[in-house]
C-alpha cells in the first residue's frame, strides 16, 4: 500500500507544473517535469554515450598523439602538399554548394535578390558547419543547421537551402558507398605492386572518372537505378524481411530523383565535384603514407579510407573522433603497413583533415558574425531541417 502511494505521489509530481521560468515579457511559463525530460533527456543520453565512446577510444588516441615527435622529421613541403589536397577537397564542396543553389528546385519560389551564392559565402557556410560538426556529438545535424543559417542569411530561400543540403548529402554519401564497390575489381586484379603506393594519386584520378560516369548514368538512366535497387533489395531481404526488392528500388529511385532535381542540367559537374571531394581527401591519406615510406597497394588503402570515412558517420563521438583513428590505423596494419608507420601517418592525415579545419571554421564563423553585426541585417527565419 505504501509503495502504491509512493507511485501515485511520483506520478502526481511528474504531472504537476512548475513555474520557474519566464518568457521575454516577464510572464511566468508553465513547464512540467515531463517537458524537461522530453527536452533534455535525449541530449543527456547523447552526452553520456559520447563520454562512454571517448573513454573507449582514449587509449588509441593517446597512442596516436604519442607519435607527435615523429612529425618533426617531415619536410615542410609535405605539409603544404597535404594542406593543398585537403583544400581542394573542401573547395569541391563549395563548388557543389554553388551548383545546388544555382537554380533551386523551384525557380518560382526564389526572390529576384536570390542570385547564385558566392564562393565566399559557400566557403564560410561549409567551414563553419564543418567545424561545428567536428565539435558537437551528432555533428552532421548541427553542421547542416549552421551551414543552412549562413546560406539563408546570404539571401537564399530556406526551402531551396534545405533541398540543396539534402541532395548534397545524398550525393556525397552515395559516392562514399560507391568506393568499396569500385575497389573490389582492383583488389581481384592485383596490380599495382605494393611498392608503388605513389600510383594512388593516379588511382584517385581514374576512380574519379569512373565515379562521374556511374553517377551520370544513375542520374539519367532509371532502369539502371531500378535494377541496382532490386539487386540490393534481394540482398537486404535476407536479413530484413520487411524490405523487398520493389520497395528498395522505389526508395532508391526517390532518392535519385531528389538529387537529379537539385542539379538539373548540372549533373556532370555535380558528380565531378562530389567525386573530387572524396578523391582529393583520399590522395591526402596516400601522401601521408608516402611521407613515412609506407608500402601498400593503393586499392587496399582506398578500402581502408572508405571504411574510416564510414566510421566518421558514427554519431557517438564528434566527427567519429577516436573511432576513425583506431579503425584506420588497424586497417592500415592489416594491409601490411607497419604499426609505427600506420600510427604516425594517421596522425599526420587527421591533423590536416580533421583538426586544422576546426580553427579555420571557427574564424570563418566569427568573421561572418562580425560582418552581420556591422551590417545590421535583420534576423533570418530559422532554417528548415534538411
């Protein structure tokens, strides 16, 4: 009986409103305990998972940063090469952003003042959002919101920005998923030999051409998309019975149509930009391995790169921090690279591709905020979630 009364009292307390907040006008706002749980419960769980994830990967991060002194032996011009490759990878996203917002999905909804977004605004939006995505758990959503906010304040319609960012995400993710598929034939064929890792730069160019060809084919040939969707549906149906070949094909065609609508008459350039984003980044990893004399087949390094980039999508730690480093290092060792070379090469690559963009993005965000304050533009409407 006492336990029942305790349960009743607890239920009553959860339903009892609390008046501890006030709105902007000073009027009290009624917020119940249940509202607080719904508002902050998910964030609390997310932070707890992030803490656990960082605790799990802490040993690998300590090992990685323990090889920091070895970077003193790297020639300065190698740093310039890696920074240049990462810059080209980022510039490809800026180009893709301009292409996605060049026309929008519906020209009738675009005001006359909404012209093509400038390179500066596209770069600022991407750098600021990218930096936030590397600092906040579940970063992709936060990165998209910040990127959308900058683009909307630049004069782009909110609906067009949401559609553009969604299409860009689908396209870049599709390119990432395509990399292992294109790697399999190279792994079966065998060449180039292990001591010609430098050919990885040539491999990245060849793969970029293949990605563009397949991408344009996917965007223009519906029967090909249906066939791929049905084949994937058959494979997925074995593990998940509610997915059928027809439903998988329908979903794939719908996603294709969203991308095609966003890049109307710009398909080839859009796929080229998405392919360049991945291939320049892969080339940076190859360069980091070449710096320390590592020997491996470029196709195997590409497979390790694709898996590491997939780990970056895991929303447990910001930007996949720790999971990418440990996963990439382990895979590089498995393909024949020594443990010392794998660790220090991963450190150099992540230093340039992960850590360096964070302060640059923070500066871009700060400069954008200062410019808004100086110009005194009115607040923009909240961006739609892409």
